[in-house]
C-alpha cells in the first residue's frame, strides 16, 4: 500500500465515523494509528519518491479531520468524567475511546455501589443548555410557559455570542477570537452545545406549527396505524345468517360470516431537507429559526390534508374496479343542488339504505358530517343553523335538519374539480369514515433531525420526514351531491 492509499484509508475511516456521528471504535483507532506510523516512516525514508508516485494529496485535510476527531474524543471524555466526578486526564492521555471510558466508569460505579446516580447528575452544561434554549426560544417569539432560571440572560445574545459561550463551556479557551467560519467549520458538530440549543429551538417551533396548522381532514377521517411499509389487506365484513329456531333435541346449523376483500392500505414516506446558511448565522438571522421550521411543519400537515380531499373529490376507482361515487354503489344524490331539505333528505336515505355484504340487511348508516367547499360554507351554515326551512315562506315549517350535522369546509375542494365549488358530501361518523389516514406505529408528528452538512458546506441542516398513507376504505358511508348545474 503506497502513501496515497494509506492516506485514503485514513480518510475513509474518519469519514465513516463522521457520517455515523460517532467516535472511532477501538479497532478503527488502532488501524488509524498504525497507518499514521507507516505514513510518517515512508515520508522520512523517501519523501520525494513517494510524493511522485502517489501524486498530489491533501495532507492538511487529513490532519484537520484527525484533529477534529481527537478534539471531539477529548471533549466527550471530559464531559462524561466531569458528570461523575472523575479525572479525565488519564483516559485522554492513554488514548481510550469514549465507549471504553463509559464502560470503565460504569464498572467503578458498580464497585462503589452507587449506580443510582447514573443519569441524574446535572452538570454546568445541562444548566447552560436549558437556560440558553429557553432564552433563544423567547428571542424568536415562542411562548415559554416556565422559562428556567437564567433564561433572560441569554435572551439578548446574538447567535455568535451564544456560540462563543457554548464553546467556552466546552473548553475552547480562545473562542472569542475565532472567526465565524472557524466556529462553523471546526466546532459546530451535531454533538456540540450550541448545535443542540439550535436544534431544540427549531424542533419546538416545528412541533407547535404542525399542531396549529389549519387542516380539517382530522375532524371526519378515521385514524389508523400500520407497523411497516408492506401492503396490508383489509376486509369488509358483511352479515351473518339469521338465527334459526332450534326444535327440541335439534342441532344448530353451521353458518359462515359474509365478507369481501377490501382495499390495501400502505404507508409512504414524505420528506424534505432545509438548511440554515452561513450567511444567516453571520447576519444573526433568528427569524430563520422562527419561520423556516414552521413553514415546513405546516407544509407537512397541509400535504396530508390535500391528499385526503383530492381522493374524495377526484373520485378514483377503488378496489372493486368502480369509482368511489358510482351509480352501482348507490352513493350519488338524485337531487343535484346546494344543501336544502330535499337534497339532504335524499342523501340521508341513500346512506341509511346501504346493504351489508352478502345479504339484504340494511345497515342504517347515520350521516354525521356535511363536507362542503368554502363556496358553500355560508349556505350550509344558514341551512343547518336555521330552525325553520329557509326555502319556505311559511315560518311554521320547521327545518328537520336543524343542527343535525357538523359542517366541515375546506378550500382544497373548491378547485379540486371543474365543478368543485358546487360539489358537496355527507359522511358518517369517524369510525365509519370512507377515508382512513394511517401512520407508522401511530406517530402522526413528523420527525425533524439535525444533520452534519456535507463537506464544503457551512451552516446547519435538518431532515424532515413522516410516514403515512391515505386510503379509501368504504364507499357506503359517503354520499356525493354534484351540486346545482
């Protein structure tokens, strides 16, 4: 192996550990050290010849990465030992990895019969992180119910000032003399204090914005859970045979429940990546933290909302080969109009008279939600909210549908089809909703993860992703009105 190959192998070892956001393993450290010894020997013996054979190499880059790994190892060991009151020098000087030190400390704790202290010690770094996190949250405009002590001391700090304070606590004595580029390039790793503070603040903004997003699908759709990404079959259960009279000493007749195969539910992954640039850090752009995560959070939930209403309005073919709303499904109103007594009565009758699979038993499905585009929201509200029939001039004729439905209005319906502003729907309760939204293991909050930016890029980077699936699961629990022509 020549000099270039040895250097390339060293870089590969460092890159792998950096990509996995961990320290070098004991085996990797030994190999790295052996390679370094060999490299130094080759340079001393034949520097000119080796350089000629191996071609141009970036020795400074290799050395910088090695220093970065060593700095991180020293920092991690120092923080760990400080939490338990041990001296870190002997471990650092002997070349121990963080995993080896962690094992040695655990062994000491067991020998000293004091394992109960593990995980409950709050060092200076913990207190600093909590106060700085709340201070930054207050600065970007978040409502922090009970800020920790000292949070106001960080409220007026710039991002650079906060980064410098973090570095000082981590043992970087010359932090105030570092340039912005030095701070970003050398010290802002995913495990640094300042990076953790930024990440927690962005996460808080993200989760609040996702919860507050103006969506309506969750009001009337059924929520489900799937354990993996494989297609999952569902079955529509029908009726069981009638219970027959049994004569004295007679036998019970065997029966099978009627059922038919329904839709397949499946999860998909939806995600994005965004970054905070070097310029935003230098310009102290805290508005980035208060707006960008929130925008992506809203986009994540609005994406689910849009997909639900697109399925409802586009009227796709379902598992039986027919469209969701189809004459043979008996779920299209024969009275095309805006919401009124005659049209709602016709739609309610159609839903009530749907029959179970394999029999003539009527399911008596109740209508609970009136789903309308914003173009019909006022009309629907006036109709449902009126004690008398708005279409009649005689005030003594009562409105039989007064306050009998929950109105759900969503702008996604207005332009979903050419006639979207006039089309509307009745659906049953959530448990019998025609549409189900599934999440992986029931987790409906997107994951937001801070990452190390790729080589050559300065700043901060976040991945956002969520696993969900939207499926039409029943056509009998919804009726469509095509609206006035």
